[in-house]
C-alpha cells in the first residue's frame, strides 16, 4: 500500500522538499505592541485619538490629527525571561536584545482654513511590528521518547530504502537510521524497534531570532476638524530563524541530539484605510481596515543528528542533511479595528480599541506548475489552517493624563485571545527534508504599560516601561502522530491534548522616544 501511495505521489509531482504548515503561519499571524514610547505606554490604544506615527499603522486617519510636522525615533531595550514547567522539571532561560523600534517623518500641510478641507498630511514610518528573539529550555523525565517516535515514523520503508538518494525517504528516518536510534525487526522488515535502552530524560533548547518590520507611506486629510480620513501602503520585511536542539539520554549513559536550523525570509505588501469622526467635541470614533499582507517567502533548513554511545562500538556518530530550500507565497490575516476615544478638556485622553484578526483566512500559495496533472500545492495545509486557526480578538485600553503644562503620564493594558485551537496539530509531509518537529500552541497574550512624556519648545521625550506575557503549550514533537497514508505525518482525528510543558515568555521593555515638532 505504501508503494502505491508513493507511486501516486510521484505521478502528481509532490513537492517533497517543501513543508510549511499551520505551526509556521501561526507564528506570523499576530504582531506585537511595538512603536513609539507614547504608543506603547497606552498599550497601542490610539485608534480614535491619533496624533502618533505608530498609531498610523492601526488607523491611517490618525495622521490627520497632526497640525504640525514631526520627526521622531525610538529605542527599545528588552530583557526577557522564558519559563517552562513540565511534570518533572521547571526551567528558565534569559535573553536580552536592543531594538531600533521606530523612525518617522510627518509632513503637515495646513490650508489655513478651519472649515472644509483643513489640511493634508503625509508620513513615512519605519516600525518594528514583531520581535522573535527568545531562548526556550525544557527538560523532563520519563517522557514520550523521540527515538520511539522516529521508529514509528519509519514504518512502511524497507531498510534498503532509507537513504538520502531515495527521494521519498523521510529524512527523520534517515537521521534515526544513521544515528543508530532504530533497527529493523528483521533484515527485510518494514517495521522498526527503537534503540534498545530506555530514554530516561529528554531536553530541548530553542534559540529564536528575527523580526517583522514595516516601511509605511500614508496620507490623511482633515475635513473641518470633524472628519479625518486616511490611507496607507505598507511594505513588510520578515526574517525568522530557529536553532533548536532536541535530545534524550538513555539509561545506559548513551545520548542522542537532533540539531535543526530553520530560516524564513521575504517581503510583503499591504493596504490600509480608515477614518476618525468627531461627533461631539469630547468624543472621537474610529474604524480601520487592513488588507492581508501578500508575502513572497523563502525557507531554508538543515539538520544534524549526533549519537554518543548509540553505535555498537560506542563511537561518536554524526550525520547531516543537505541544506534544502523552498519558495512560496503567504497571505497574512486581514484585520479590522473599531475605536472610541474621549478628550476630557486639556486634562486627559482615554481610548479603547477592539482589533479583529481573521487568522482563519490565512493562506499558503505554491509556485505555479506547467505540468498538466500537477495537484495544487498546500491544499491540505490550507484546510488545516481553516480548521484549527482561531481568529483573534484584541482589546486595548489606554489613557493619558496631563499633570502639568509640559508633563503627561500614561498607562495602558491589552489582552489577545489564542490563535490556535486546543486540538491543533503539527503536520508535515512524510518525505520532507524538514525535521524540526516541535509544537507550540498559542494560549494568548497580556500586556500592561506605563510612562510619561515631556514637551518643551517643540522638543519631546517619552519614556515607557511595558510588560508583556505570551503563554504557550509545548511538545518536542507532535503527540500521537503517525503516517496518515495520504503523504503526511500527523494525527488523523485530533482531540484536545495534554502537552509536555507550559511556556511563559515575559518581556520587560524599556522604551525611549525623542521627537521634534516644527
């Protein structure tokens, strides 16, 4: 049966090196609250208030509030702590990174009128939207074994088929076979037994880096100080790298470690439109829409297995995969935001935003093929995105209080719902060259911040502290996964599962913005 399936796959020209999926796109689905210190101190809740270059990325009509030109830039220092709690161990990993968060130039062109067409404003903004930097460490005793998983994964292939020259042999199987982590039940068997000794401890370490950035050009008009309308064009740049180590130690002292290096990079384009209305002097209402970001992405991946004491002569065993590459398209989720703001004289500003992110509509797109009988790429993966992604709901609230003519105090809080269902699974093509098998299930984000600002003769300084906490469930590989018989490795009927560990990533952002109005 396996040979029949492989023959069909061969006729259909399966893209054996490419294996993007649900877990990859969920990582890119939601962005962080990042930008100017003022924006971050109000938890990014400025959709109806405007007057900030980072708020333009939520609602381009926010640009229409400006009555003078402005130049600003922002620096961000971020210590972070990632904690993991498994049934038998608690681990902690620290990291620190320094960002150039934001740079903007706003040009305000006033007509001199107070009615009708009051002003035209233009802006160029660079903004960091997401930072992937963190380190994650997990350890546990008596857990499900990676070695057992590799042996199960390899069922259906004869030993003579498990080599790199076989286009359809899973590289997970090749690494396990070359690392002496499994043996056929007999010389002609298609079934395998894992390494003879029991695994009594597992460990995982992941080092993530990279970012999503946007270069944005926006325009907004002020109509009678009662209606502000805007539109923007954004170019996003995405870079992500994961270097991970998954290993286990056996009760005879031998050990095995799988090292993976995975990279994604590319650019994308999006459009935004929005408005802010002022029905009464003390209230503003805003709404905006952002199209999907249409990305063109490229991946590269590489793996290496190291066995210490697993071979018959207990020598060091190392085996590496070739570096594989793939290119594809990705449509990020569209977004819609509604906002309400209150202007309490010259004393205070209060704003509440609701952001809807349509993660269910994300889509992977393959390269076109001239082969008449080629099946469309990513059909299975896009069905998984539709079935297991959750559209997210983000509530952001922020306030600014003027405590003196030149000093302001600000505070904000935000909460985002999870972007994956509890029964979401990691599925890979069974013949992919990718072997990074870890599973991260998003469980939402909370955010709180506070800061102050000072203005004098056009110059301004804003300082903010922002706390964010991302929660996830983690497994080193997909629990209960098997060959599905349709060219994929995964779980046939996913149910909510217990994962190995809970992951909590806490970031402490210290943010400084310097600006000049003219």
